[in-house]
C-alpha cells in the first residue's frame, strides 16, 4: 500500500511524452482582444501555457490552438479545445485537455472557434501529430 506522499507524487506524474517548443500558440478570451500565447510544451494529455494569468486549479477554459507554421497537406491549422488548469508555474500554467466523446464534440459549439465544435480525442491527435514529427521530446514521468 502506498503512503500518502507516494500517492500524491503518483497523481502529479506525467505519463505522456512532452514535445518542447511545438510550433503552437493558444488564444483565449480574457476580456481584451485575444493575442497568441506561447505554448512551451505539449503532449496528448495537456500543455504548458506561458501567460501572466494564474487561474485557480480546476478552472475550465476554452482555447483555440493554432499552428505557427503553414500546412501543405490541408490539415487544420487551428482547433478549439477545452482545458482544465492543473497547476500554476513561474511563467504560466499547466493545463490538461478535457475532451468530449466524439458525438458530444459535434454538438458542443465554441464561440471562439466561429461555430466549430470542440475537438475530441481523435481530432486532437490528428491536429498534434504533424507537430511531433522530428521534434524534441521530454519523457513523461515528472
């Protein structure tokens, strides 16, 4: 049986590899005109957003993720996602993706994404996959 400290550390361990400097920015609405915010790293489960904002853990935020490079293959250059604040950092916040089931994603409309539904797991994976090709990886686990 794990003691409380081991249990706490297990809950905060990263399980997925983090891709550093993923050529990706995020837009969110905070009352002012949205501006691109740098994403320091991303995985299939979440990302670290460099921002002055320090939302409370558990806060849900709808964001638009946008690639910073041009695409030749016709893949989407931006998607709308729901994210939950996990923890604050020195220069931003760590967020986890909150992904609806595929059928629910089509019925949830995002104002930020101009009427495009929130991304489900498959859509998110297809969007992120090109960013991970030949890209530096920080292993999961902490």
